[in-house]
């Protein structure tokens, strides 16, 4: 393998964003592109090399409408609380995320592809087991989103439909021994939307050797 181009790699890592408003709702997505992204995601690590992942790619119009309805109902309480918390706050990063997330609720049924990553297992009260299960799908999820971004496909990792996980499982025939990790809307997008954003400064989140005392 040749030496990776660091500038390109770093740009991919620094600019892969949650895309909602700029998802192209009219342009169909070639499933071969989605398959490429899933195939790359299968290179991600899994605990004990279990590879218990399953990827449900939903294109059927009625099923997407059903998922969008579940997402809307599953997110209602969260959005009501957010609206209260952000009352009067218009310009902050969080207020923008909230408004963009609400937009997604309204258009989710029109996003051409919904991807539901699943993993074999259910939650338990054991931290090791839970970390192993989540850790055996979320790295793959992020790989999927990075691969999509490299193909100018917009994605956003969402979890709000999981408030009604059983309803989605029933709609799509997902067996109870598999846990859904989220719902990723996928659509073409304008590459100019991929930009770095401001985050917490490194010094405030990275400690060396010992946890700081104050
Ligand atoms: C665990 C997790 C759950 C999320 N759930 C949702 C969701 O249900 N709906 C949504 O619109 N965005 C969701 N997001 C996206 C976040 O809002 C987004 O990552 C965050 O605002 C930062 O924006 P960025 O990804 O563009 O940097 C989720 C992200 C994570 C990591």
C-alpha cells in the first residue's frame, strides 16, 4: 500500500458533517454506491472479531414513510424538551442543530435511502458486554459515513426512532436478537457543505497521565 495522502485523509476526518438541509431529496442514489460504503465499513474492528453486524438498506417508499412516521413520533418528547431549553436562543450552534434536526423530521420520508445498522446482541447491565456490542458497530457506522462523504453522499447518524425501536423492528422484520443502532438517511449533496466546525479546544478535553484536580 502506498503512503496515504495526509492532507486528503485529514480533510475527510475534519469535514464529515451531519447533513440534513442539503440532502438532495430529488436525486436517486445508486445502491452500488451504498454497497461500496458498507463494504468499506466491514473493515472496521469488532470485539472478538465477531462481525455481528447487519445493514438494512431501506429504499421502498412505503417503508421509508413508515420509518419517518416512527421517527417523528419517537422524537416528539425530545424536541419538545429541546424547544423549552432553547427558548429565546436563536444564534447558538445548538439552536442551529435543533432547527436542522426538526427539518429532517419533516422530510425524512423523502430521503431516498435509509440505512439501519444493526448488531447481534441486546443491552445488559455489564459495562464490558455493552461496550463490546456498541463498539462492534459504531466504528463501522463512522467508516460508512466517511466513505459516503468521500462520494459526496450526505449522511446523518440519528437515534431518535429508537424510542420506538420495536415498531421499526416489526415494520422491517428485524429479529429481536439484533439491536438497531440508528437510522442513517443517505442522499446526494453539494460537496461545499463539508466543512470543519468549531469544537472544544484540545487542552480542555485531553489530559496527560492524571485527571486534573480542578
Ligand atoms: C449518538 C448520536 C445520536 C444522534 N442522534 C441524532 C438524531 O436522532 N437526529 C439528528 O438529526 N441528529 C442526530 N445526531 C447528530 C448530532 O446532532 C450531530 O453529530 C452534532 O450536532 C454535531 O454535528 P456534526 O455531526 O455536523 O459535526 C446524533 C449524533 C450522535 C453521535
